[in-house]
C-alpha cells in the first residue's frame, strides 16, 4: 500500500480562546524527515514555524501525525516547506505565518527554505 500524502485535512483545528489579543505560536520539529525524490535517500531537517492565530490554532498531536506522513514521501526541500505552509494556512487560516525548512547537508550542499503568508 502506497503512503498517503499529508493533507490539510489531517490537521485538527481548535478554537482560539484569546481572540482579543495578538500572540505568536512557535513550533520546532528538529527530527523532520522525508525522502529525496531522485535518489530515494532520506533527507533530514529542522522545520520551524511561527504563526499568529486568528480564530483557530492547530492541535499539536494532529500536527505531529501529519508531519510523520512525510517520512516516506519523495519531495523536494522547496516543495515540502511550501506544502506545509499551504496545508497550515488551509486548515487554521492564521493571521500570518512563516516556515523555515533547514535541511541537513547532503552531497556537500545545505539547503534552507523560507516561506511566508499573511492575510
């Protein structure tokens, strides 16, 4: 059975109880992994997310299960960072969000990808 690609539908969103204030949520995933779509070798990264919630916040257990789905997916660094951004925005509709994918070096090349979105 092929691995199912992560989707914004995997992310559970709960009500933000502090609509009266602006605040920032910071999430770090230091053990992120996916697969190089060309070689099939594993890629490792630290993914950092900073977002200002609007009406909803992403429940972290559902986010963890969403992230784990990337382990067997062949995807480029640029695409994985932007996919996480797109799925997070589709699910939680934050006021603004910034995601950094800081990928470990492989073959002498280190990649860092940053993607942002704002209402």
